[in-house]
């Protein structure tokens, strides 16, 4: 994904909470097949054995296990309208982004960088949105809209007068008490 790309094309990914890559879709199909054909006890044993096999494999190959990306878990304290938040620093957010500059399907645009480290107010926490490409209402979680934080167009497309509110992942924000 181009770093200057608008967030609008990734709405489907945001709704599904993942990034659409072939290995992941294969992984999801395998997970679904396992869930359908194995009992909960068998699934637990499979996970345990897989973890042991993974550790053994990395030891025998003489490699260390790769460190996972640090993405703060969504806590029981969810952000709601009126909450004051601090947008995390660019370094903190970069640690959560994958190679496509996304966290759980939500793209971090270049225009969002200027808000890093600032204090903002939550306009609302989103539960659903209209995906205009498919003309469907899609469910989502962990997506926040901030007051007066709008996209002003991206260099790849030129000036845009639409004034879209930017989608922010809850992980990119820190609630201020």
C-alpha cells in the first residue's frame, strides 16, 4: 500500500479487523476447518503441541523466535464520546504498524502524523459504518473518531473537499484521566 493512500480503500479490512493477504486467508480457512472438525479439548492439545514444535524448530535452526509487534490489548476501558486522549508518539505507533502501515486493518496515513503527541477529544467510538464501495453497513470495533481531526486530502490524489473524519485505532490513543 502506498503511504500516501487514502484510508477509504481499506474500509473492508477495518470492518473485518485484519489485513487481506493470501497467507492470512489460508490461515483463517485452516482455523475454521479445525474449529469445525475438532473438539475444544483437541484444539487445546493442538495449540499446546504447536507451541512446543515452534520453539523446537527455532532452536534447531539456530534462530531466535522473532519478537512479536507490540500492540496494546484493548482493555475493558473503552473510549467514548467526550473522553480526552493523547495520540501516541510516531515511534509508539510505528511499533504497532505492519509493512502496509496498518494495525488490524486500519491504515495510518501520512496526514495523521501531525497529530502524534497531541491531546484530542473523542467525537465517538464507531460500531458500524457504510462501505460505499459495496453499499453495505459494516460492523467494526476499536475505531475512534476524534473531534475536528479530518483528512485534508493526500498527495497521491491531490486536493479533496470531502473532509472525511480519520479512523483511529484505540491502540494508537491513550486515555487521559
